[in-house]
């Protein structure tokens, strides 16, 4: 509603965010924003809010429980037709708008004796003679009526309104200043209509006007140039009290014929206007003789020709539309002059009055004004130029990001933004530019580089620009279990260039690079363990999951094997097989802790693609690795805090139960508390069984969200190469090796517990 230089309309912005990352679940969210109109093609982006900025609009909030979005769509089609009927600020709805008052107008025409005689003579000779009254407002004809003593209503003679005077009755008119002109039509000895009377008057109420008519006197004015050639379309205005009562134009012979009502000796002022310029202002006296012998007058003035030649950047006739026109501040009545002829890019302006002109050149969205003084015949050349930009980034490579390059005019009437065409990598061309000063803008997101350039220039209209935009790229390198991987060599490849570094103890690595698409390769012992593409559009953090198995897994397995093997050897010597089974169960449970408890596995033959998703409980991570012959890429899904809490609790309880099982040996063999040993052993088994059921429940809830059930198979959409490209892959999912190992451990412990209780008949063995 208010705001200096604000554009009308609403700007629509669409955004897409990839926030939830689970296998089989498309976590892309789309947002639509309705904002102020800050962008228009060919104009500067307006990011400044004025102090008095105010927006008002009518809107309808509509909600329905039935019909869905189609019902809302139907309502949206109806609402625009009803919005104008919606009252504002509790206003009452009124029927119709305010209508300005209008007044009746009656014009009486009174003829001189000579005109009456001509009228009667024409009627006796059966000529269809009549009188017409034309009504003008602001030099525009708004109506005409026949002036007669007889009144006609609906095609019938109206006896009640028969008048002694000739009368013309007009429809009601609005208040204002009017001019009425009276014409005698088809009179005897006349070549056409004759102008016999006029009256200038104001309407402020019901008005009656008397016009006393006189015979028409004739004037002939001839307009010639300096070569005595006729000049066509010279406007001649007869003006009374700032009102034009006659307007004529010279014909191809340069002549204009004017008829004016006059008595014995009357003076009229006239103005001759050519192409908006006042070339003559004079007076003419009219008398009785000028009814038969017109007043003749010759007016001469200089005129010149202007020829404008246009060429495109290749020196050929432009194949785009160019509108060229002329105007001048010296014009009394400002007009826009169009070319008389356009042929093969040449614009001809003929017979121009000598003055200072402004040439207006419009092409595409540009509007250029150039000054020119016409005092002789002139030929002017307008050449358009191409401007080429070679753009490189800090790696001396053509930029791969969508960088906006534009030229903004400095010399034009209004600011115009020219967009370029990308011919090849890093080569951008602005075509057909008008000579002048420009501001070159190279922008990417919030970064802007500006440079003033002149077209044409001394560099063959070529410019090389290094765009210094750099972004931070932070990568976190993980092994196949989602554990940070240190000392991994990470190499970025783009356009034949490479940058490399090593991950720190936290698996973190940081690069400062220009925007673009990079291929990331991760090496471990000079073997590629991960490879993926990353699109750097801004400061970015991302995870790289490799196929490297964690060293801790092997260390744990080796330590457990050595420890359990040593203890088992001792007890085998004692021939205690149950204790050996107990240690075997513990070994299996420990290995199960670091093995996948739930997994998804799938394969696609065309194109060749393999994917594997593993759920680990220690640490609580869901890791997906997708690969083919060229790509190895993985990612870690973001799990809910509640789910992570449950997984961590399960890990803790399993470790706690393993410790309790070891304590049973101490209670039995050292402290000789066999009953307590059995009780603790049973408690440990119960905890382990409880952990198994809790995992099944929690994992089932998560599986229902991403794949539909805990165990099954089917097609799943996977995010391939982490580039938001989805492939549908036939997969199967269910418990992993860790889950089955844990179940085996529980079965062994239950068997040991059963044998122990049976053997000792509820006594410790």
C-alpha cells in the first residue's frame, strides 16, 4: 500500500531441504514462500525495505475435513471473483459507486439573413440541407445533434417540444468547459459542410446556449520548405480563449483549407505546428469577400533529413527488434516522431524541423537516450557490440557453480540488467550491447564482485576475471561401523586438479575450495576405501563412511579369544565343560556387541549397484554403504535420541550381564556361595533375554517407518552417491549376524543354567 519505488506483485520462492536420511525413506521437504517482489527480469534485485513499507491484502483462510486438496483448489478458483465484494475495516457493502452529477444542455442556433436565404433556396431546390451542432470537451468530440425546430422522440414527431428556434438537445453532460460548433450541411453553392458558428461555455447547471451563426469565410495556407517543396501534415490551429475552434492539416501539396464564421471584418489568431514545433503564430483578418475569394498565405521553413544506420556485432543488419524515435524539449506540443521508413536496419526520418532532439533507442528491455542537433542533413551510425568474459576460480578452472553474471547500464534512461549466454566452460558472452559505460556484476549467493567497463574497450571486448569465492568444506571420515577414522588420506579431484590432506584424530578434515562438483577419494594404506561426489555450493559439512573395518573389533576379538582360551585351557584340565560353554557364550555375546544387529541388503544388476545397511548397538549407529564398480559411498543415518538411548542402555546391560556371569565363578569357586552364584547367573540371563526383546520392539518401530516391518523384502529407494538421485533396489531386511550371535549366546547360557540346576538338584555344582 505504501513504500517508495516498490514493485507490485508477489514473489514466489521454492526451496527443497533434505533433512531426514533413512534407507527407503525420502526425507526431502519442499517449502513455498510468498514474499515481496524484489526480482524482475532485466532489473536490479531490490533488497532494501523503505521506511514506509506497508502491505495490505485480502486473504481467505479455508479448511475442510472432506474433499482434500481438490476442494481447496475449487475454493481458490471461486475466491478471486468474490474478493472485491469483501468489505474492509467493517465497512458496509454499498450498491454501486458514486456517480458525478450531470446537467441538461440545450443549444439554440440563430442564422443570419444571408444564411436563412441560402437555407430556403436549398430547400426549394430540394437539397437535403440541415444544421449540425458538434460538442467538444478538451478538444475531443463527445457528441453531435441536428438543430431543428421540430423535435423527434423515439422516431416520432414530438409535438409538445416543437420550438420557434432551431434547437439541439444533448444528453446530460458532466460539469466542465465545452466548445459547440455549428455546421451547415449540403448548402447551395457549397462543396461540403460549412463552419458557421461556435460558442465556448461552462456547464455547472442545466444550461441553455445561444449561438448566432455567420457565413463561412475561407483561408488557404501553403507550407513550403527551403527548397520550395510542399510540406505535409503541418497542423494549423485557430484558437479563441485558449480553446481550439478549428484544427486542420496540410495535404500532400502543402495546402490547408480553413473555413471560419465571420462577419464584415473579424480577426482570428492561428498557430502553425509541425511535428510538435511552433513554426508560426499570426493573425488573419476575414471579410465578406473571403466567402468567394479565400485569404491566401504562404509559410516557409527549413527541414532536414536524418538517416540512422544500425549494425549488429558482426556488422550485419540486426535480427532483433529496435525501436528508434525522436522527441525534443523545444516542442510546443511534445510528440514522439517515428521513422518514415525502415529498410535493412536503416531508419529514415524525413523533413525534420531544425532543433535539438533526443534519440530514443529501445531494444530488448533497454532504453537509451542520445542527443543530436539537426541543422542539416545528417547520417548517424549505431553499432552494437559483443562483450566476452572468461571466468576462472582460484583453481584456475572454469566455475561449475551457477554464477550470475550481468551488465548494468550506467548511461541509459533507466537501469537495465543484461544477462549473458554461456558458450562454453567459463566463457560468457553479452550480445549486441549499445556503446556506453556498464557495471559488470559477478555474483554467487551473497558474494558480489563488481567492475566498471566501457563498451567498446581496448581489450578487444574481452575480459578475464578470477572469481575469488572460497568455501569451507569439512569432511568427517568414518570406518564401516561409524567410528571416526584418523590418518586417512582424502583427495579432491576436479578438472584435472587435485587437493589432498589427512584426517585428524577425530576423523575430521578441512578444505578451503571454490564452489563446484568434486570427486572425493579416501585412501587407507593406498587403497581406495570410499569415493563419492560432493557438490560444494556453500560452507558444507558431510560424512564419508568407508569400508574400513575398525581395528578395535579385531583387537577385542583377539583379546577375548586369548583370555577365554587361557581360562578354558585351565578348566578343561579340570574337565569343567559347563564352564567352557559359559565362556563360549560370553565370547559370542562380546563379538555380537560390535556386529550388526539388523541389516538391509540389496543389489541392482542394471546398472550394477550394491547396498548394505547395518544397525550397530555399540556404538549406536545405522550405517549405509552403496557401491558399484566406480563408486564406494556411505552415510550415517541420524537416529532419534530416544532410540539411541535405548540402544546404549542395551549395550550397557549386556556388558553388565557379562560382568555378572564372570562374578558367578568367583562366588562359586572362591567364596563358595553356590546358591548366590546361581541366582546371579539367572539374573544375568534374564537381563540378556530382556535386552533381546527390547531391541526387537525398538527396531520394529523404526523398521515400520523406513521399510514397513522388522523382517521382509521388496524394492527400496536408495539415495545413490549422496547426490539426491534415487534408485529402486530389490532388497531383503531382517536381523543381522550380531542379533543371531546374541541369541546363540543366550541359548548356550540357558542350556548351561538348565544343566547346572538339574545336575545339582537346585544345589550349586
